[in-house]
C-alpha cells in the first residue's frame, strides 16, 4: 500500500511541475509576440544657450513622428535629448553614447556648425547616422568618401552667400559690403562663400573683413563697427548667432543715425531670443534682414499639408503654440519635420532588422536611394540625397539656392519674407 501511494504521489508532483513549465515552442511563440523595445532618435543640440532652436527642432521631429503614429517601420520611437550647449567636446561624448546604445538609429544635430565640423571624421569613421536640420557650414556634408554619414536639409553656406549678395547688392543696390563674422568654422565657411559671391557678382572685394569671438561685449562691438564705418562700407554682412547678434544690433542702434549701416545677416540670429530683446523700434534703426528657407506658416500660401501639420502641432503643444507666430525659430521646426518624414520613408524602404548596426547602414543607403517622392513643407522631395563623390558635392544636400529667401522680423516678431522673394 505504501509503495502504491508513493507512486501516485510522485506522478502527481511530476504532473503539477510539468504544468508550470511551458514547452520550448511555447516560449518561442510568446517571445515572438512581445513588443520590441523602442528605437531611439538622439537630438544633439543647444538646449540652453539657444534653447529656442533646440526646442523648435525637437517639436518638428515630434510632429512628424506623431503623424506616423510615433513609429518608424512599425517600431515605437523615443527621442533622447542631449544638450551640447555649443560645446564640441560635449557633442563628441553624446556621439559616443549613441554608439553604445543598441537602439539608437540616428542623431539630429542642432543650430551650431562647430560640433559637426570638429567631429566630422569621428562621425563618418564610426558610422553615426547624422541628420542636420540647421547647421549650415559647407564642409559638414562633404566628407571625401562615398560612405558619407551626414545628411542635411537646411541652408548650405556654399550657396547662402550668393543669395545674400544678390539681395543686398543687386536688389538693394548697395555697393561696398563689410563682412562681420564669428571666429569659428562657420564664420570661416561664410568668409569664403561671401567673398567668392561678391567677386562673382562683379563687386571686387569686401571693404573690410572683421572677425569676433563668442561672448563679444557691446564695447568691443562698437570698436569693430567704428572700424567698419571708416572703411567706407555701406552694408554689413553679418554671420552671428543670437547672443552676439544682439550685442552687435544694440551697438549699431546706439551709433548716430548717419553712421548706422543696414545689416544683411545669416540666420543664426533667429535661433534664440533676438526679437524679444532687439525690439521692433530698435530693429527699424538698423534695417535688418536675414536669410531663410522658402516655407513659412505666415508668408507662404498654405496647403492641405501645412494646415494639417500646424493643427497637429497646436494639439501637441497647446500651451506653447496657438498661432503661427508662436513657433519660435521656425526654420528648426520646418526642417526637422521634413527631414523626419524622409527618415521614416528611408527606414520603411530599408526594413529594420533589429540589429542596429545593420539598420543604421541600411537606412543610410536608403536615404541615398529613395524611390518615391516625400511631401514636405518646403517642397516635394524627389530623391533628395544621392551617393557622394567629388563630382557630386551636393549629394547630401536636400535643398539648394532656389529654396532660399530673404526675410525680416515683423513688428509682432513674426518672421516674414521680403516681398521680392515671396513665391
């Protein structure tokens, strides 16, 4: 009896234990149905010193993702924000973090060119997929290799100079420009392009070229402007970001009326709180205009897409965006939205495998070989990128000079296009 009871006891325990252990096939089936971890899209930008530009880029990315259900090729997406504050070393650390992240697909850069210029070799040698919606220095996208990992949808300094010079010297009929440039790789890029454009348009050389460092004081700006005035210049071509741009604008406005010169600027000044500190009355004293790309929620004819995008942005940021003028540093939003849509299409074409190294390379290749148009705010992109070669230096530039315009701040601080450029 004891032997038979013991036998049934063992059978009972074995059956119970077996019931608690799923078969190998069941484990595989269960895992195959589990939701994959979300992809990471890094944003490596200045979120402190020029916070308006970084926030605008972030919202453009988020709006495009929201339109796609916050997924890329069926994978959920999270944005990982990294604040480099314009510092190239900090940006390098963020790139290293990206390389260690098994879910990091791409990095969106910010307003500053120096972090990309300083880290360009590191980016390309390590296969970091970088999408540039603002930084404009010409060399950024022109890495001398077919395997180029940086793609730009923004202004390119190699072409910006021609638009600024055409506006100022042909349309406004100024004759003798001075160059006032920040002492960085971005400033140097523009020194070359502006000098070439002035020469190509038949105006010889600039009256004077002045460089300045970040954290320029107002007294230092006044000294520079006095030298420019004595050079015989009749217009200033400015390449500055908002902090130094504000200092230079205040210094120019403080000069006697007969000494003030009009300023035709690059767009770095629009990435911060420039119009809040340099108000409409002060702006009238300095006759300020600047370059932009040719879509605006204010100046452009609105389409079904632009109305839908703005409505979505309002719903996503109800406390921040109620009217188009509420989109600060609008170029960041517009470019990041268009560039994110292109990224989504490239990832769909490539097909994500879950192996992040394979997926980064596949998406990079797909960006160069898009087979269908992508409708963006600025335009419809038909194969915006191609393989980079020395004979195809614009291969990683989604925009060209035809997509640029000149603009100014309206009295309510909205950016509006110059009438001669409205399309």
